C-alpha cells in the first residue's frame, strides 16, 4: 500500500507553534495531496517543494509566486474551474487545482439569482488591518458615536506583524518594544475587537472609491457599497522587484513572501537560501531562516554597507552568515526552479566586474531590495470627496513600530478634522519622527567602552554601537543600571554600575546584543559569559563553541556550562566558561548549521557567465508580460518619458498584477538614463484594483444598518 504524501511543515520552532488541526485532501494536476484546512494554495504546494506552478502565457517559461501577498499575480492557478490567486485562496476538501499554462476558457455558470449588493453608511473606513490600521482603530474606539469600519484582505488582522517572530525595537511605552510582532498583533486586535463602534471585515478587498463619497468592497461572496465621510489609508507596502537575468525563475521571491510561507504558514520547502539586500527586511529574514534550520548561503548588497540596523547585521554575521557588500546579482540559473545565483563586485558607477564572479548553489533566492507604498487607492479616494488620512507604510516606508504611532496620529488628525476636540501635544509628532529614523551614527567600540564602568565582578556587555530608536534594555533593568546616552530613545545604551546579574537585559534585548560577564564563579582562568539564544537546543554545538566577537570574527573557544529556558520570553540563556581575557569581547558563537557555509562548500570563486554577450536576455522589467529591460531601455533612449506610451508599445503594466510589480523596476531604468522623477509621466492605473467576477455587480441593492455582529 502506497502511503499518501504529507506536507513538510515546521514541527518544532523556538518561537512558533502550529495551529493546524484538520487535514484535508486536494488534487493538483490530477495528483492527490494532503494539506491543512486554512492553508493557502501556494503554501500547500510549497510544503511539497512545488514552486513551479504555471507557464507564462507569452513565452511559456516557468513561473511561481513572488509576493505571497495578493499583489503580483504570479501564483495564479485554476481552482475548481476558476482562475484564482493561489496565495490568497485557501485549499478546500476535494479541491481540484490545475497549473495555468495558457489562457483558460471561461467557466460556464448558470445563475438563477445574483448575490445581493449591500449598502451601508459609516463615518470612517480604515483600509488595512496591519499595525497602523489597528493602531488607528485603537484611538477611534474611544469615540462611541463614530461608526468605524475596519477592512483587511487577509483572514486575520495584524498585517506584517503576523510574520514577525522577533522582538520589536522602538519605545516600550509607545509601541511595545521588546515584544514579538505576532504578539503585538494580538494585543492590538484585542484592544478593539470588543468595541461596539468598530465593525471588522476580514477577507475583504477594497476595490475603489466612487462618486458621492462611496467605496466598493468585495469579500468573495458579496459586493458592498459603503458611504463614508472619512477614510484612513493603512494599506502598507509591497516588495520591490529586481531586474537581472532569469529573474522569472520559480524559487525567486520576496523576503516577505518567504516570511509568509515560513512564519505564518509554517512551510519549510527550502534548504539553502541566498538573499539580495541588506536592509532590515533581508537581515531579519536571514535570522528567521536560521531559526527554522534553513542554511543562509549568503547576503549581497550593491551598497558599501547595510541599510538596516547594524545590530541585525552583526547578529547574523556572528552566527556564520557571509555578507558581500558592493556586490550585485548578475544572473540566476535553474531548470524549473532556481538552483544557483551569480554575483559580482561593482565599481564606483555600480557596473559589475566580471572578474570577481562568485556562484552559489541554492534552492531559493530572496529579493529584499526595499518596499513601495501601496497607495494606488489614494487618487480614487480623493476624487470622490472623502477626507483621506494616510498611515504607516502607505504614507512613508518605515519600521512597524513607527507605523503603529503613525496610525494613532492619523486617527487623531481625523478627529480634529471632523471637529472633535482632543489633546494633541507636539511631543507626539517628535516621537513619530524619532521612531521612523533609520540607523544613525556608528560609534567605535572603544569610545563606548570608555563611558562604561566594567570594574565590577558582574556586568552586561552591550554590543550596540549604532544610534537606533530602541530602549527595552533601559526599561527592563531592575536596578536602573543602563541609560541611553543622549536622546531618551535614539542613541546608544550605556551601562553605569550596580549590576546584580539578573540577566533581564540579556533576556529582553530585541537585537540579542547583550551578554552578561560574571566573574563571581571561576573555573581556573575561566569566567562565566551568558549569551542569549533563540534556537532549539539541537542547534547547539556538540562540543567546542567557536566564540565570536560582535562582528562575527572567531576569537576563541568556549566550554558549555548550562542552558536555562524562558518559555514566556521564548528565549534561552546559554552560559559558557570563557577565558577571562576574551570574556568582554564574546558576543555569540557560530551555529553548527552554518558549518558548510563557513567552509565555503556552496560557493565557487571566479565563476563564469553562461552567455556574457546576452546578459540582458530574460532580464525582465515586467514579469507578467515578459517585457525585457532592453525593450524599455530602447524606448526611453528615444526620449520617451511617458510610462503610458511605453505601456502601449510593450504591454508593460498590462498584466495580471496591474502594474504593481513593474512600477518600481521601470524607475531604475529612468534613473539609469539620468531622467529626473519629476519629468516622468506616471502610469494611469485603471479600476478595478482587484479582480471581481461580473455576477457580483448584477444583484439587487439591499441597505443594511451599521451593526456589530
């Protein structure tokens, strides 16, 4: 008897736990598979290592998901006869799924009665239930006379918070710093879910703003027309795409998509990943991969240094992840799925040096080159007479801690605009400004050490040398031994004196950048160094610990003493015997998981390009319509600065994603041609913003009251 295949999901994890309960069967291209109820189609397929889920209708090349967020439409499949986005459609018992290889026939459907169209009236619509949308709702809940509708296109509220397993930076008082993102999502949801004046629509798309101050919503079953006086746009951001040879291969997707598959859906259909981009998203994704037992073969960035926080960079370097600055991606290779990536050093004008090629063996390539605001809805809302307020990444790309604060501010501004008198101190604006600041000045370790008193027998070593908005180490210290040197949030933490060895700062620090040196007990010339650890015990070295300094350089060996788990914090503390002369320098130890990477078993130096003369072949700007960079570049070189002209000439942005993907890649070609953004005529988006079957517009209108169910 042949056993049925089972999905590969995370069974054990230091932070996450599975909520999957019910197994169901589905069919993909005629073969039976087992998945879990609530799993999205693409996640269910990915749990079997299936990323090649279709053919492009223009060149019939393989394609797979990129964003896992309903934006790019690369994951379209046919489910029970209908074209759907696989990343937004859950599997159902007995569902028949087929890969999409050409334009399918429309499904014939006999309809006796069309679904009703519901009309309702509210005071405020919040579009987006992520950190900024939830924070805005948490302010408006205190005004019971306001009828507030919160809309999100996912089954659960929280947005990107649900993907963030790490502890947050920022201010503990203002944005839950020191708490994990997925836990913050629960806190924010619980703060509004019982409010009588807030109605919540999940699994619901905003599709456009219309005349007479109305917006259209669609939940897959009914179309809603909602009249509103005001709206808060809290739709977040989407990942930018990147143009390089063979950038269409399955297995190449956004770092956010990777976090969705891994942290939300617990899929582990990866073994060796490479990441492009050393911003916070890419650096954090590397850490999340390691926690799940996935090897991180490397990270590259075209810039000379990281754009994310240095503590994120230092953390993954300590664990054994190689990082290559001043490097760009040349090409990906693979049959049906990416199997290797080639990078090369760039010179001062960012041109690649083909004599410095490195080739890495991988099965997944993550793109983490920045975010673009999801603000296509803005113009349609403004044009229909609705008072509009933007929040979070839809307003300005920043950290989620800043997005929460931004949501509160948007709600306060809305209240003021509609004539409600509220206390709005100027200090709030200053806090928002600080929370969205990027990493600032990096101090020399010696300069910081001179400000600290390390003369005692027990003290923390704080390896945080860059100005960032963060203070949990200060608020967690039971003896007030740690202070911020300068701004109350945005500066470096300094240990003064008086440590009792309670380890609270080591347990709390979001960056895992604090250790505890304890000289009260000795083993010959060795003292105790306690390190934070957020991995399963099986990831500990079997014998010798290769100790690293704060930037990942191996500085000696450590001997295991003990490990203490803190289940509530989902963090462990590993205590090692360490030579006293290096104790103050020890920041972590290398992960055995990364042993082959450290020994360079997955990289070939001085690799070659398969076809150097045709490096621009399959270098797509528009992934939907397979429009290449050269096609667009040739038109720009004619002096054309109108994206709508390019659209008409090449079909760029006319694909299933509606221009969401190529809207960011084309700007790099204009920049390459030294054309200022102000000279460019932007693309005119066409409604509707998402796909809605015609039948949902044909029903009778039924007016419904605003009533919390």
